[in-house]
C-alpha cells in the first residue's frame, strides 16, 4: 500500500511506501522536513492505479524518502516570494507598429527617389535642348559666313580670265615645256657625244673570284702592251657586278676592245691594287675567237 502525502510548503504530492509511516523525511523538491503520516486505507484504494493520482511528480521518479536522525529542531526559513515579470511599458510600441512604420518610411523614400530621378531627367532634357539650339545657331552662322559674297560683273570677268589662264597652263603650256626639255636634252647629248672612229672592237668578258667567292666592285684595266708609234692607244676597263662578272668598254656605252696584247691591272672596291698572277698579267684580245678571260685570285 502507498501513502499519499502533500508537502505543506511547495504543495508537491509524494507517494511513500507504507513501511515508512511515522518516520521523519524531507520533501525532495523543497527539502522541507515532515513526519510520514500513517496509511489510511479506503474502500476503493486498491482499485485505483498509481497512474490515477493527480500528482506533480511521476511515480517512477519519486525517490525514497530519506529519514535522517533529527537531534534538534531545524529552523524553518520561509521561501522568498517569487517576483513577477515586469510588465511592458504601455508607451512602448509593439513589433507590428514598428514594422508598419518601417514600411511607410520605405515607401516615402522610394517616392522621393522617383521624384528626384524625374527632376534630373527634366533638367537633362532642358539642358540638352538648349545645347542643341546653340549648336544649330552656330552652324547656321558658320554657313552664312561661309557663303561667298556677291561679286560685281568686272570681278566675275576677272575670275573667268584667271580660270582660263590656269586651264591653258595645265593643258597646253606644261606639256609643251616638257616636250621642249626632252628635245633640248637629246640635242645636247647628240652634240657632246664621243664618236668612236678607231679600230674595230671585240667583246671581252670574264669573271673574277677571290678564294672561290665572287669579287664585287673590282675595277679591271686592260692597257695596251708596247704600242707602236703609229698605233692608236686605247685602254679598256670595267667594274665587276655582284656575281663578279665584267665586260670591257673603251668609252661609256661603247663596249669591247681592239685586238692586241694588253697588260691587266686589278683594283679592289676600296681602291687598293690587287696582285694578279704572273701567268695572267698579259692577255690577248683576239679578232677571230671568243674573248672570255677569268681571274681566280
């Protein structure tokens, strides 16, 4: 059988085994000491289950009451009163009111921003239109100043005469002057040209190489060897090209050399004489065979 006891201090309901009846115990919740009362059976006590009791603590969690030996009567200290939570100040706005005020302020800021944008657009439009008007006025003024002033009849006639003279100079005078210059140049060359009236000339060609490479810019001199008192002394010369080839000529544009024996001299591109092999110092220009003379230095 179980004893059902209610604490006088915290009003907690405890269930204690009947063998603890008459012993001292403490409330497990507020530690208030008490004496376990005797069990009082009722007619329907056995029919009730422990779960039917309206207790504050579950049956299985109710610990066994500890019954210490009490030598002196403890002094009971009254429990401190539970302070109530402070009530909200009646003048403080609620969260809903704060949210409504926030939404209203956002709407006002949006409307102000839209008004500012509209005013800025109107200002830009007015400024642009003023700038366009100034640009058009400046363009009209420039076009009006660019127009040629009205000329008198005499000025128009003088202008026409100048245009006719410029056309004549371009179409008649300049081409005629160019043709006249060509004719004068040709006549001067014809009068001052050197007319060759010496012995027959025969083509003389060849190649000059130094250490197996083509010698460019080498001057070749063929001077007559032991000419007679009645012989016409004619020397022939040439300058080698990038491949070392040369062709003798007696005058500018007059190619070849008279038949006979010549002494050969070579001068490099820097004006220094070059050593000619002894076997090639003297060369003969033939009037019957091909004259191809190479020099390998």
